[in-house]
C-alpha cells in the first residue's frame, strides 16, 4: 500500500472517529449548545436570587439538593424506561417541561412576586425531570452515533458543550443580573429550549423498536442491570469514585456566591466571572479528551486529574483575590471534568447496548445524585466553620480519593483490557497491547 493511501486511510479513520461526522449528532451539538447556555444563565440567576433573599449558605445547599435529589430515587426506574421508550420522544417531552418551568420563573420575576419558595418548588420539579432526562440523553448518544469508535469523541464533545456553555452562560447571566435582574435570565433560559427541541425533531433516525418486556417486569429489568454492574469490578469502582467525588469534593461550586461576596468582595458580575472561569479549564480538558483516538489509558488520566483537582481546591481555600481565584477555579474545573468525562467514556465503551440505559441511570445516580447530598453537606458545614475551611476539607477528600483510585487501578486493567480486546479496540503483538487506530 502506498504512503498516500495509508495517509488517506488514516484521515478517513480520524473523520469516522469524530462524532461530528454524523448528521444527527451535528444537529444535537448545535441545539444542545444553545440550550445549555440558557441553562447556565438560569443557574446563575437561581443561586444569586437564593443568596440575595436569604444570605444563607445552607439555603444555597438546599436549593442545589432539591434540584438533583430526585435523581437518586427516580433514575433507576428512568433507566429501565430509557431502554424501552423512544428516546427522542422522551427528550422532546423533558425539554418542553423544562421550558415551561423556566417560563414560570420568568413570569413570577417580571411580576415582582418571585420568592425563595418558588425557587425551591421549581428546583424540585426540575430535579424530577432531570431524573428522566439523564439516562435517556446518555443512551441517546448511540442512536445518533452508530460507530462505537466515535463514542469517545461524542462524550468529549458533550463535555465541551456543557463546559463551553459554563463559560458563556455565567458571563451572560452575571451581566443580565447586573443590568436587568433575574427575570431576563429566566426568559433567556425558556427561549433556549426551542433550539434543542428543533434539533431533535429534525433528526433522521431509524424507527424505534420497542424491546420485548422483561419476563420479571420493571423490577426484574432493573435487577438485571444491577447484576451486570455487580459483576464488573471496573464499573463498580468507577461509579463509587464518581459518587464519592460528587459528595465530598465537587460541591465547592455551591459555595461560590458566598466565596465571591464574603471573601473576595465581588458583586453579581464578579460572581458570574468566577463561575465562568471554571468553564475555561473544562473546555481545555474536553479538547484534550476529544483529541484522543482511543479509550485505552484513560484510567491514568483519572488519577492525574484527581491529584490536580485536590491541589486546586487547596489553593482556592487560601486565595483572597478574585483574579487569582479565577485562575485556580479554571484548573479545578478542568481537572474535575477530565476525571468525570474520562470515567464516563470508559463506562459508555464497555457497557452493552441492551443494558445501556439501566447502567447509565446508575451513573446518573452516582454523578447527579451525589452532588445534591454533597451540596447540602457543604452548605451546612460552611455555615458552622466557614467557606474556606470547608473547601480545604474538600481538597483533603479529593486527595484521599486519588490515593484510593491509584491503588485500585492496576487491578482494574485486566478487566478493561480484556473488554477492549473483545471490542477490537486493542490487539496483541507479542507481549504488547497495541491500540487500533
């Protein structure tokens, strides 16, 4: 084979390994990108409104808890449904509900009637919808991207969407808060859902085929997914790691309004900039993952990212200047995204398609369900010992989790490499594993 043909074949392989090679995913990428900007604008408005109304870190933790706690209870059932229902229709329905809830908050804010109780109620309802939306959204990736080799690219691009919007949304939200208050923030959020609903409706997908009901019903279907997770040490370790990081290390973001006002002397605009800075590092992390051509070796990336995250949180607990805090938050945001997206990529790669919704529902419980518990805990602890000592404690927890995962990783490699070989992602030449390009 000529060198030109070899280069051409490699270029085709790289293009096929990109999720953007698929029309449906390009539509999703565009629509979801717009919608997520609106979501971050609304998150900034909600956090700022709660703190402005209550001046309580515990209340900040409570509203975060209410927005995500239903995931713990409802996601297992939602995972079973994600393996049975038409995922596109499910996602269109959840986006319509999200739009209605955002429009309700906008109407209350324009009328001058917005109260903290409304924010609690809407956050709880949003949490219920998130529980249904998350496993369907995660599993929908394979409906849009038929080639498993493109899954790492899709997950990295999803992460870049989330964190790119995390960069743009808080900046817009902070500016809108300073200029016009929370009403316009919630309005922008409501309108942004038009984009993602339109993108979902424009996709060309194969007709949905409803699988035969499980012989033991919904409970039996969920038990089947749970049994698969129990039988995989790698999946168990990754889910446990995600849950512990979400509980004891990740909720530092809940304390940002208090950190901005009490320690750094920043107003609404400064709070938006601090929130956005985490998105800068997260975008870099997502870009790094998107450039990888294989899932092999991501375990080491997780350990490195956790070590970096622990160091960044320790630095954040000590800084007293807003510009320096923005730099530290960028490092923390990037490290956290690198660890979580790498874990998600491994999970999505090794989980069978027939069990994808159920296993990813457990991922949703670990990822989204742990954060509200951690947020409530962080808010309560910060109310007693202060914001900076609470963040320092989170840094210590992250360091301990890094040490545990680094010790566990060698025992997980046997299972992961066996699965990768079965999927054709690596092959053996003599004694060495070789990554397929």
